[in-house]
C-alpha cells in the first residue's frame, strides 16, 4: 500500500489490551515523526477491532503494536486475523515491548514482520520500516 500523502509512510502506533504504560510507544511515535513519517497514535487500551479499524481508516503502510502486558500471544494473533478478514494484506505488522525470545518465532510465523524488544535502536526501527515498505528514506 503506497501512502497518498506525498510519499510519507503512514504508521499506526497502537497499545492493545490493558497495558497502561505508553512511554515507549510515545518515544517510537516521536522518532518516526522526526524521521518524516506520518504517525497515528491510538492511545491506551485499544481493542484489536479498534486498531484494525484505525489501520483501514488511515490507509496505513505499517502498524507498530506496543505490548508490555504479556498478552502478545492473544492480542497479536487476533489483530492479524482481523486484518486478514478485512482483506488487508499489504500492511507491515511490527511488535515492540517485552516479548520473550521464545515467542518471537511464533509471532513471525503468524505474519509479524519484526519484533523489537527493549533496547532496540530507534534508527534500526526506522530503517526497517522504510526498507519493508519500499519507500525511500525519510528526511
């Protein structure tokens, strides 16, 4: 999906579930904006349905799910399933947060393009999104 907004990547940053801590999501959102991307931050306590609706309404190129609650193996599969049900197969799905290493292969098998755990380098996240969407590097 190519963004209709002057080539800018459109990224939805979402906090699914009951996790109430969003400092990391806000840091990521700011870094992506500073890199020239258009970021839609959904706020706390979003349901998978709300997140997918936002992705569709905003014509997003990518979604970054920030999960610290430990519910990633419930929430991420549901979001991927809803995207598939809606025929959304061209959005890059990424996950960040406290994800145990033994869960990462299963998340990738489900269709998650990348998992960024604590300590991930912001530039690596930006570069991954740019490369994955085929867009040129933002300013």
